[in-house]
C-alpha cells in the first residue's frame, strides 16, 4: 500500500497526536503561569515557541497574553496547528482513506470532530478550560483505542503508528528543550522551588508524573527527569520509546514490501548514535544541542518516509 492511502493514514494519526499534544501544552502553560507572580507573557511566549507557532501568532496579535495564546492554540482557523485545525485535518484524511479504516475507528474519529467542533465553536472561558482540554484528550484517546482494538496489524496499521510516534517524539523533544532554554534563562533559577514545580509540570504534560514517581520516588532531580523523558524505553512518550516503535513498524513494512527503505536506516542510526547512551553522555554533548540534533533527525525521517512510500504520487 503506497501513495495517497499511506499519506492519508500517516497524517491522520500525526494530526490527531498533534491535537492532543497541543491540548497538553496549553494545560502545561496554565500550570506554569500559576507559579509566577505578575505578568505571564514570557510563559505563554515559551508555550507558543514550543508549538512552533510564535512567529505566526505575532503576525495575528499585537500582544502575547493568556487569552490570545489559548485561543490561537485551541481554535484559531488561521493556525494550522491549533487543536481544532488538527482535528479537522485528521478527519479529512480519515475520509480520504475511509475504506482502510474499520467502522469503529471512523465513528470514533468523526465523533471526535463533532465534539471538538461543538466545544470550540466560541472562545473557551477560563473556568471551562480544564474540562475542555480533558475531553479533547479523552476523544483522541478513543480513536487510538478503537485503532488498537479493531485494526488489522498490516501496513495500514504500521503507517498509523509511525505517524503517531513521529509526532509524539517531536513533541517530547520540544517540551524538554523549551524547559531548559526558555522557561529558565537564568542559571540562578536551576534547583529553585520554581524550577522543581516547572519540572513536575513538564512531567504532567506528557502523562509521566506517576511513572516517574514509581521509578525515582518523590524527589525532583532534573537529570533523572531528562533520563526518563529521553532514554527510558518503558515510558511511552520518551524519545527512546517512540523511536523504537517507529523502527519496529518500519521494520514490518520492510518485511511486507521486501524493501529496506532508507527511512529504516535513518531510524536505526538515530537509535544507535543518539539513544543508546546514558544521560551523562547527553549532558556532556549539551542537552539543547542534543535535542536540536534529534529534532532534525526526526524531521529527516518523516521526509524520507514520504519519499520512500511515494506519498504524493
């Protein structure tokens, strides 16, 4: 299965994951802003930067404020990465590949779109935001659940999983990077009470707080958190976990098609060259430089998949 069908599945699940990640990012911004007194412009600017939306945002708004940032990230039609835009895009791709999906997956996807359209028809009031963000996560989770429970484990499923984990890895990397280089520009803040609160908020944003505490206890150590989010293969949003899943599903495609695609080689290189060491080696390399390199490699893998499987032919 090559070409437009593979493209539609890949982007359906990638956009669905992006919608959920953006909802998580908004919640992170809300929590981090609560740790600061006075203006929260810098916090929301960092959230927009993490979402790669700051430049486009500044072209549409005169100032960075909580209200403007939340509306832009949640429901703006001018923002192609807003939650509403991503869910609409996922549904459009689902319609394009309707015959490749089970009835349960299509119903879950269509229901997610209808519910999101209703919830985001107007600006969300501050008091309603936690409930709306929670419902968005639940709805996207329903699509994933229907996928896992009803889809045949064939190339259709592989492209769905590859799109999901590429997007998830990209999101986790960006969250780690913005924590170090935007939220805490001052070295004096490292290790402070605010620093620890922000790290715990980062864990919450990727649903990692419970797993981290099971592994490391209640103490907050940035090095342990970086280890958990980058290299722990048990944590379903870590870079190592996501990359392993991408490699596994690309490996199934190699078996199905009898063709070792260049994208598979690129993923193996990412794993062996950047995700096979301990966290001390990552810090010696430079966490920011490491994350930027990883983001570049993930982008290259995504582009190579589009070429290898002829998405646009």
